[in-house]
C-alpha cells in the first residue's frame, strides 16, 4: 500500500503559536520538512486531529434498540465513520464493566473488546480501549483484571454507581424496575445485589488498592469519575489515579489540579453552556484554568465545536483552545507521537472550511479517513 505524500499550501495552519500560512507536508504517515505533491487549500483551516480521551457515543451504533447487538464489528465501523466525520483521529472507546448489565455488563465488555480488537486492524482512526470499572463488584475483580490483561486495555476508570444513600436508609433504589430489566434480573434479585455491594463497601479500599497497584505495574493509566470533594480527589490520588474525569464541583476541580491530577471535562457541557444535571459548568472551570483536556463524552460532534466555542467566547486563543482537544489529551494518555503538527509527529490532521468551520477532511496517520464536498477536487487536481 503506497503512502500519501502531500504538501498543503495556501491554508491557515495551526501551530503552537497560532495560525500561519506556512506549507505543511507529510509523508510515510508523519509530518515532515517538505516535499510531496502540492494541494492548494486556500480557504481552509488545517488543524491537529482530535484526540478523544473518553467517549461512549459508539453505544448507539452497537445497540440501536434493546437487544439489537448482533454485529458489533459493523457497529464499530459505523462509529469510526462518525468519529472521522468529526475530525477525531484517536478515540478512546469508554466501555462499562458494570453490574448494570446489558451493553454495560461484564459479558458485553468481553464481547466488545474482542470486536474492537478485530475492527482496529482495519480502521484508519486509532481506536483505543478504556474500561469503566464499578469498584464495588468485589466478586468480579479477578475477571476484570484478566480482561484488562488479555486485551491490553490502556486506560481504566473507577466508578461507583451503587445508590448508597437510599440503601443506607433502607429505601428501594430509584428506577429499580428499569435497571432490573436492563440487567436481565428480577427487581428483587438486583435489589439484593445492590444491598450486598453496599454492605461490603468497607472491603473495597483494600481490594482496590491491590488492583490499582497491579494495573499500574502493567502500565495502565488510571482515572476517577465524577469526583465531588477534596476527599474524593485525595482518595483516588492515593490509589495511583492520575486523571479525573468530569469533576462535578469547583472544589473537586481545584483539588485535582492541586494534587497534580489531570482534569478532563465534557465537551457537551461546554457546547450547552452548562451541565445537564446541575454540576459545575465546564466553561467556568476552563475560564479558571482548571482543564487539561476535553472529551466527547456521549456526543462526538461536540468535541470540535467545544474547542471553537472556547476560542470564540474569548476564554483563550485558538492554539490554547485546540490544545484541549489535541495535545492536552495526548499528553495525559502518554501519547507523545501526536497532538500537534510538529515535524516527526503522526500526520493526524483535521481540515475545515475557514469561514463556516464545516468539516472537510480528516487524515489519521497519513491516511484519509473522511472527505466530503469541494475539497476532494483539491486533492485530485494537483496544484489546483
């Protein structure tokens, strides 16, 4: 397979210091000093490809309706097409390993990772693995750890969605019947399981400390989710966690930053101008300098839109805003080969129309993963 060797001219290219009209060349999958066939991209912006550090928007491609999860490979290819159409060149696929069951249960997590391992051989977008582990599933620690090792999961995030407050009061968890249906258990069986996990919560810290140490020894990156307090952040930092996903309060955001934990916020929160469930506004945290990376969360188009929103709102310049969706998440994940358009980096490139900001093309590792509209003529007609 021959590699593309192109030189983009006439475009506004985003570098660390801002936009420049300097040509951008790439060959053999990496940005290079020069050479390649000229492609005139006057009227376009050339930007680093997006690094999505946490996204579960693929779920709707895998399970369009309840029970419709027969061909995970086809669903993942459809998800990749959406990722590419939104400028994402590296995507962390955030899959649950949860007592909630269905497409968030342990059985599906295993099926998903196997399908992803197969699909990733053919995709242009770099699809990477994250498992979101429910920490109170004490009986499932060995199974979870084996799954991480088998599929080389790079990133593990710790969750706890057990409704402890209601269980502590002897109350039936809200939406129990719906949760039971999704997990294919009776409401009574699920209630007993939740109560068991709640009652055994005192055993979790010791078990989790051992699991965290073993995962860290394998080079797995660890994250926490939905932290609310200084105590939450300190607890997770002590467990070896280095990333805090979606802190729910200003206090938690400040505490994570003080502890040196990377702060990841949701791009949909930015685009909406606030959290859909009353948590702290991501825009406010960005304005205070308490954000290292934005993630698509559940909506892939929001990632690029959020970066432009941050710049247009005057919170920072375009280079700093774009770092939140490119070099920032790459750094947090330890991916030193991408995130900028510097010479020697992967040729991960997103091209948009300068005026409308409409997506035009995506290039991942020097290969075209998406292209639409008039830009195709520029690529076909050399020097047009």
